[in-house]
């Protein structure tokens, strides 16, 4: 009985929330000043993300070098780190000359 009450309450909440959201007016279009501010914010966020990424890489390198130094001091053999090459971007498929185009479904 308690489960049934919980399901009914959840359905009621979801239904009322949906009706409330449906009645909201659409947001006003952005002005030029707001668009410029949004672009500036996006640029600042991108720069902050790059800085955080660089700090993370620096910290990882520092930890790895310390680990290898400690293992070397203990006399344990540790293989050198393997650096994976960056994946190449996928090239767009170019059909060969004279090839029939793929059938459309």
C-alpha cells in the first residue's frame, strides 16, 4: 500500500511539474551586449579549462617522475612509461572516381 501511495505521489509531482514548465514563456532573445558577454565568458572558460588541463598534466608528470625515482632508489626494476601517440583525426571518406554512389534508403 505504501508503494502504491509513493508511485501516485511521484506521478502527481511529475505531472504538475510538466504542466508548470509548459506554461512558462519562451526566453527573450539575447541582445548584442548579452551575446558579447556570453562569447567573452565562453573564451574565459576555455582558457581556464586549458590552464587546468596543463596543471593536471604537470602534476601527473611530477607524480610519475617521483614514483620512478623512488622505485629506482629501492632497487626495483620499473619499465619506462609508454607514451601513446595522439589518435589521428578521421579523414572524410572520398569515393573513388567512377564508383557508384551508395544507395539511399
